[in-house]
């Protein structure tokens, strides 16, 4: 018989009142939420950062922040959910949405 | 008799609606039916679970389904996630949306040697072709109807037509039919 | 400043001066004639409160006004935030407490009702804070006078709930409330009856600023919004985790009595004033015990005293703590009594019994005690209750009667 007073152990610590260490959403990856992944063609990218502004996650990471010239970007695929807004707003059509395939 | 169905998908794909349409089709076939989702943070893309019960007598239990006869996976990633077969009964059926062959799916889900039917259908592709968007729910339902033979495929298609009047309904009815035709079973 | 209220007397070593009384070497206080509202405002000023966010509502208004005055005069060191509603007041207190600040608010009646939603957040987020509730009836009909409907409506929000019987007790309990709440991580509501306490001026033996300052100290460190390493508060907990938080909150209330007792004892050390979970009057051999909450307990004691002198075995028990409910103490006190008169100043429509009656009867059942119990709804919306009224009820209870009964006691003359 199961003990009716059983309190299952949780995988994480519960703090009184329910506070939690910040940054937990970094650990929560959403890389398997996507139907399509954004692929950036850096030859076409002019570094306008529209995608960076519009990305709701944010999963667009600016590159070369220290250097001169336009800032190019890359995608944080661990947290990109594949919404495709970046591809929509890109003025030079440098972002292509590519179907994800599940391999086993 | 009572059949319990658990449906796995992601927010926005139509897992909850799949449960609902299955319930409607069951009702129109003459069964008692019940359909409800596992409520949570409603986010597009987050894992979602929905339940449907189909029975020939009134259904009194309103608890989540722990030991399903049938598992449906609408999402291609979840289709190869072992968590979805938790509690699946012997003699049961699992229908997944996947490009992976069903015998391979059986291995991945750890169902080798179990008395369980595994069926797979490339529902994402069919949905994109038939509907122009990523809603593989009706396709998976069509596949499930064809494999389980409890509720006629046409009943599912009718439920989809009633839910989406006009062109969208026809497109979904088409997706149901294609799911039923293109499903492969081992 | 309110005229006639000097609060400088106890400063600058004016020992032995007029109104300043020395208690041995260390205990001293200044006698002042203060209303309950004034007394609470002084308690807040002395308790090194960082944030007061409040909205005025009769009969608590004076508390807020007085603190605003203190702030305007530079006598209150904390932040006074006038807000646009009680909902905002409690929300601001939650925010303040999350920064680690010591916070206070005061309200009454409809104001407490408007806070209702956030009361639960404050309690289940385990935030220390103190609130004074000037107990007042709820509409309808519109009524600004005293009963306990307001706090009974918030009874199950998970706050520690204390009752006071005099302006001085309100002063003392508010000071203690900060320390209690910070030692058990639960908010504390101190109740004082509308008008009978909030607006009646009585002698309050105010303790020196520095004594209170030392007593309350600074709030202990806890995780806050301002921490170097960021934290999230007030998160969502779905069915898989929610119960763990409720379990934790429930346990914290169950385990709070020793901490509350410790603060009461410490306070006795600085003030010479002793507080306990219940106040007992003539209970040892009492056949009839009247059980009460709030300011009319004194009236009942006066009646009981006279009846005792006439040879009637009657006593009065009043509760200083309401949540956590002092079961053990009450049971010990009423064990030998035949008849209890349980006095409710709030109703629970359609319930098996009214709030205090429900608590008492549950407690007796658990202890296997069977007694005659008379449940009386009295003093609703400020309904008058005098010594004669208490006597009428006690005399009634001394006679034979049904084992259980309930009635509205209207009071007034024949």
C-alpha cells in the first residue's frame, strides 16, 4: 500500500515563499520547440540589428561588438523558438527559415 | 467499455482541439465522450497534454489519464520522447507524427517486445501541404481513426468540418483523409 | 502635530520628570493619553519602519494622518507612500518587503476587503510586515462602526492575527508584530476595535525611542530583490509544485507559537507588560466562561467581577492570538467549566456555526470535551454592549438551558 502521507521529493529546492535564483530561463532550453530554424547569411547581413530588436526571446546575439563597422549577428539556437520574426523583418532577406528534421 | 486517450503536442499545434474533435466524433458515432486539456502556462511551443475518454456508458472520472489505451503525439520532437509512452497499456496503440519509420520509433520509445501497435505518419508535411500551416492535429487524428477502427475516419472529418466552416474545414477533412491513407503501422 | 502630544519627554535623560516613570534601573516609560490610532502611529514611528504605504479609511484614518505628519515634520525616518487604494497599499508593502524593508500599513473594513487578493500574496510569499486593522463592519447597510466582519473575511489568508483590548495593547502588539513577523516570516495583523479603541483616549505608557529601537533592531537579512545576485519572487507554481508551498506556509503558522511567545517575553523584559495568547479572568472555578475577542472583553470582566462578589462563579476568557489559534491554552483554561458563552462579532451565513464558535467547538470536539455552549452574535455594526448586557448573558448562562443554542443579542434597555 502506498503511504498516504508520502511527499514526493522534488528535483529542485523549494524556498519558503517561492523565490528562485535568477537566470533560470537560461537553463530552460527551447531548442526542440521549432518547426524551422533561422539561418543567417552573413554575406547579406548588413548589421542593422532589426532582428535583434524584434526577437522576442532574445535569441539573436550581436557579434563583433568591439570592432568597427556593422555588427553582425548569430542565433542562440538553445533558446530560439523558430517564430520567424527575424526573417520577416530582415531588410536584406539575409535570414532563411529552414525546416528542422528530427533524427533518431 | 471505456477507452482513454492521451494526446501530446505543443502550444499552437492543436493538441487540445484534437482531443475535442475526437470527442465530438465519438459522440456523433454514438459513444459517450469527454475531452479536456492539462491546463498550464499557455505558450506557443510549450509541451501540452490533452485527454479524451470514449465509452459506451456515462463517464464519471474527470482525472487525468495515467494509463492510456491510446497515445497520440502531434509534435515531431515529442514523438521520439520516451515520456509520452508512460503508462501505455498492453494491447494499446501509439500514433506519432514523425518522418521516422514506425519500427525505429518503437525502438526509440523503448517499446520493443511490448504488445503495442506503433503507427507513424508524416503529419507535419501533410498539414503544411493541406493547410499551409503547422497544425498536424487533424492528420494525426485521421491516422488514429484508421489504425484504431473505433471511430470512423469520416466522423473525424465531419467533426473538423463542423469546427472550421468553409474552406478551412474542407482542408482539414482532406488532412484527416490523408492521415488515414498515409499512416504506416508495425 | 496633534496638540498636547509631546513625545520629547522620554528623551535626553529626563528621568523622574513629570509623567516619566522608572521601573527599576532599566524600565521607564512616559504616560500619555492617546487614542488607539495615535498609539499605533507612535508604535510605527518608534519601530524604525522603512516604508508605510496606506490609504485612509474611517476609523483608521488617524493612523495614516499621524504618520504623514511625522513624515512631514521629519520625525519619521522611513518612506511614507500615499497610494490610491488599499489594493495598492498592500501591493506596495509586498514590494517594499521584497527589498528587505520593514513595512507597515493600516486599514479597516472595505479597505481590508479591497486588499484581500494581495493579503494572500503577502502571506504565502512569507513576507514579514505589520498591519493594523481598525475593525469595522462591512456594507450593507453602510456602517462605519465596530465589529469583526472585516478580519473574519481575511481569516484564512495565512496572516498571524492578533487582537488588542486597549490603546496600550495596540501600541505594544504593533511593536511586537514587526519582530514576530521577522522571526517567522509571516505577516502580522494587529486588530483594534473601531472607535472603542481607535478613537477612545486612554493612558498609554510609551517606552523610550531608543528602547524600542533596540528591541526591534534591524530586520534580519533575507533574500531580496536588491541582492547582488538576481532572484525571482512571486513565481508561478503549477499543480506539480503548488502544494509544497501551501504545506510550507501551513507549517510555518503551526510552528509560529514559540517564536511569538519569545517576542512577548522579550517585550515584557523591556516594558514590564506581560502578554500571553489568552487573557484569563476568574476562570479557576468558573461554571460559566464567556469567550471574547477584542475590546468588549474588559466590559465583560467588569460584569464578571461584580457577579463574583455576589458569589456567582463566572469568568471571562479573551483571545490575544486568533491565528495561530491558542488551542492548548484555551482548553486548559475552560476544562472545568460547564457552560461556555461564545461571543461572535461576525457572522458566517449558513455555516454550522459562526467564526469563533466554529473554532471553539472544533477544539472541544478534538479534545473530547462536551459542554453546554451558547453562541451569541453581538455588537454587530457597533451594537452597544455594556456591563448590564454582559451580566444579562452571564445570568442567562448560569440557569439551566439547552446544550446548544444561538441567538442575536441586541442589547439595550428593556
